[in-house]
C-alpha cells in the first residue's frame, strides 16, 4: 500500500489554492499531485475541518464471520 502524502505537503498545496489564489490545475502540476487528490483534501477539510490522512487499516481486519462453527455447518 502506498504511503499517504505528508501533512506539510497537503498544507502547502491547500495554502497555494486558498491563500495565493492559484488554480487547482496549476497547483497539481507544481506539486505533482492529481486534481482528484486535491479535491479529496478540500472535501475532507470542508467536512472535518482538517486534511489529515486517514489512518491505515491493517490487512485482514474486516472479517465479518464471527461464529466459525455455525459457518462450517
């Protein structure tokens, strides 16, 4: 799994858009990130007030079967 972008990079990208008035396409070329990624950061900031990366879920943590004996039957 790929590592998330650093918090500092996210901060610089969003500051360039919000404070400096740059367009998303210019910022995406400057920082070499996709416009979709920038849109997701802006959406997360609007919803939660911050643009921190979501914590990673370890593999295999989403098992839905709790009663293995009943499942085997």
